[in-house]
């Protein structure tokens, strides 16, 4: 029986070609959505990994830094399987005397790194820190004053760790070895902003990465431990916690599989738990940044898949409708064949399963073609991918989903037509020619669908939303009616085009006969009497005419909708980016003392046509907090982004000057 189905497909492939094309195209779109989201997630991981050097950060805090074993942390955590490299540094908040006064400057980041640290690759201006000297971060707001002074005096509060506590300050004066520039990644780690740094890699426009006002001094761990030992020698401890930070890199190539992020997250979690167990006795508290990154990428990929599939629902519906219509036509042409199978002893269930098996074979072939087609199309959309790479990196879940979708779409398209085909009267089926039976046509379903679709289009055209008519009363009946209206309107936002075109097509084809006569008359003038025979055939097969017209209308309407949405989204994204940045590019300064110098340097950059200073502040007024921007009007007009609709009078900038 099943061999007959395969032979029937091979011999009568013309009948199954349309069904195959409709299923293959829809499955190609579905496969492209899944593979594209996975590929974008993999590319995102590659970009993030290049800028995120560490996977787990383990931090311990104590008054006595030696209790954390930060300088021997490799012995504590380095033996864990999956850990490839460990960096470390120590940081603590300190106070320092301002040059030429007895005032202390609080909240200085003191960072100490070992001589063999890879952090020196991220620090410009020195090869290694010299023992006994400190180095200033050139971006610190107090860097110039202290560098001119030549030395810095730390004021460290200490206490006796035995009773009584005996709080006393100790001063340490160290020469300044020079100024250094700290790159963004290292700076984010030193000031405990690595999480914001990673978030900035995802958002690509995160204001948290603009450095606020801060002070930072750096030294070697030998210099830092010399200070601590002098405090320990008096049987004292610093009152502020000293923080040891272990930066752990994992074997990403082995642990991270971009096509199985769930499994990768579980493997990394096991290593994270072992890191936590080994470091607990030394007060370490780890954070699994690699796991968080993978979860964020996985969530973004799933959101992308869901949103794209929802937008593509009309395409899938069109493919199903096309498949159903084609199946009805094909089974109508095979009435005599089905009748002969029934006469030869097959029962209706056997014939029904045979017809479904034909659809299963078509769906499997369509799934393979869709997989190949999406692998060829994706490199045109996502730069950097190759068809072979896309094909070889398909994960099992995506592969199974593609074939389940193609099989489901094909079988659902054939289910109802196959049931109707096997219920045919054998005597009628064996006739050579049979006229199509007139079906009872109901006007209410297409009319209701047309009115619902027209309602939604009218709401969009007039700019109304259901929320504008939210009732102010708490009456139960009114609330139920409003909730029903709101839910219906929300559902129509997805299916309104389908309902409108389906209802309009049914009403127009079935109940507007003069339109068919008009087309027949026009066609007769153009091509002669052949148009009359075509019109007669169409009038005898109104169901197929309605289905074809509906699909063409839906495809055209959906194309206009998609193109309009893409154009609108691109315009919105461009405007949002310009509004967020304020111009083609922006340099944020948290202190405005050197703004003019920065402006002059920016104007010297090749390609910069104009630039201006914009001062943002929010003073308290009688109307509350009001955001204010101070600008040079003429320079701002030539540099900043604004739409022409904002300015009513083009001469306003000249009058402001």
C-alpha cells in the first residue's frame, strides 16, 4: 500500500508539485527563523567573548588580606577541571591627603596587581610597576595635582584586633612613578563594574560605560603587602575591608556549544559550584558571568524566534490554505482512482492512510529542501556565515522542529480533503466525468470576517485605540464588555488582514456576478471567444477561484504590511539612535573643566565638520525638576540632531545667539 503511494508520487509528480512548493516555502521560512536566531546568537557570543576575557569572578573580603590567600589563589582554584587561567588583583578604598593641605580626599580606589599579571597588557604607560612606587590613573580627576606634587600620602584607619580596639590612623608616603592609562575592560574590573560592562556589550549603547568622576591609584602587590606588613607588625588591621579578586577564565571551546546553550549552561554551572565549594573556606563569593551571558543570548534568541514566528503567521496560514485547496483539487481529479482502490477491496481507512502517507513523503522531501534552502539564504542576510557552516551547525532541536513543522503543515493540509475524498460514493467516483456539486453558501461567516477586518483597519486609519475608551466606572457589566472588546481588538491586530481579505473575496466572488460578466466582456474584447470558455470554467469552480483570489490578495496585502513595518521600524530606530546620542557622535564628560580642550581636539579629527559643547543639568524650579541644556545656538544648529518639525522659525538660532 505504501509502495503504491511512493510510486503514485513519482509518476504523478505534477499533481504534488504545488503542495510540495507551498510546504517547502513555508518550512524554509520557518527553518530560516530558527537557524537565523541560532546563528545570530552564535555570532553575538563570538563578539562578546572577544571583549569579555573572564568567565567567573570570585571575590573575598577581609581585614587581613592574607586570610583570603589571594596571592596563592591558583593553588585553591587552579586544579578545577575546566579552569584554564586565573588572574588576580587586590583593591581597597583609601584616603589620601590633598597636596599642600591637611584635607583628605576620600574614596580613592587603590588597586594592586602582581608583577606577572596580564593586566599590564591593558595598562599603557608602564611595563611593570616598580616596588615602592604608586602610579596614577591619568583619567582620575586628581591626577595632575598629585603628579605635580611628586608623592602621595595615604591615611589608613587601623585598629587593634585584640580588645580594646584602639583606633588609630597610619600614614604612608610613597613616590609617584608616573601616570598610566587603564583600558575600559580593566577599569570596569578594578571598580567592580564588570556586570555593567558586559551589559554594555549587549546593548551597544549603554550610558553606564561612560566613566563617572573617580580617583584611582595603582601599585604592585609587593608594595601593597609592604604597607600591610607594617600595619600587621603593630598587631593592627585596617578598619576597611581589603578585597581580593580572582578572575577565572574557563575552557570556552570545550564548554560552550553555540548550538546547545542549555547544555553549555549546565556544564558551566557544575564548574561554578566547584569553584564556590573550593573558595568558601577563604570567604570567596563567586559570580557566574559566563552562565549569565549564555542565558542572555539564549533569551534573546528565543525572543527573536517567537516574535518572528508571530509576524510570519499569515505566511504559514497562506501555505496551509494553499495546500488544502490544492489537495481538494488533486483528490477531485483522482476520484476515479480512489473509487477503483475501494472496488479492489481496500477499505476507507486504508485509502485514507495511503493519502496521508503521500503527504508525509512530500513533507519529508520539503523539509530537506527547506533545510538546504535556508542554509543558502541565511548567508545573504547574515554576513560572515557560509552555507556549509550554517548547515553543519544545525542543532538536533532545530532539525527536529523543522521536520515536525513540515510534517504537521502537510498533514493538516491533507487531513480534511482526504476525509472528504474517501467518503465518496463508489458509483459516482467511477464515472469519467462529473460536474462539481453546488455547495450551500453561507453569507454570515464571510460577512462577519469582512466587518471585523474592516473595523480593525478603520481603527488604524483613524488612529484610535481601545485604551482611549477605557471606562471610568467600576460597573461589572461594563468592565466585562470592555475586557471582551480589548481582547478582541488585540487578537484582530494579528489576524485582521486574513479576515478582511477572506471575507471580501468570498463575498465578492460569490455574490457579485456582474463583476464576472464585466471581466468576461473585457476579456472577450482582448482575446476573443476563448475568454468565454475560461469564464465559464471559472463560474463552475467558484471555490477554487475564491481560494486563489484570497491567497493573491493576502500575499499582496501582507507584503505591503511587512514592507511598511520594516520601513517604519528602520525610521524609528534611526530616530531613536540619533535622539539618544544627540548627533552623529557624542563625547560625554562628567566634569566640564576641560570641555573646551576636548572640543578643539574633536574638531581637529579628519572628517568632523562641526561640533559644539552641550551642558546638561536639571535645576529645581517652582514647576519641579526641569531638564535644561546650555548650548552655543549656531554651533548646536550645525552639529546636533533635530527634525525640522521641531523648529517653527528657522531664525530662532540667530536670535538666541
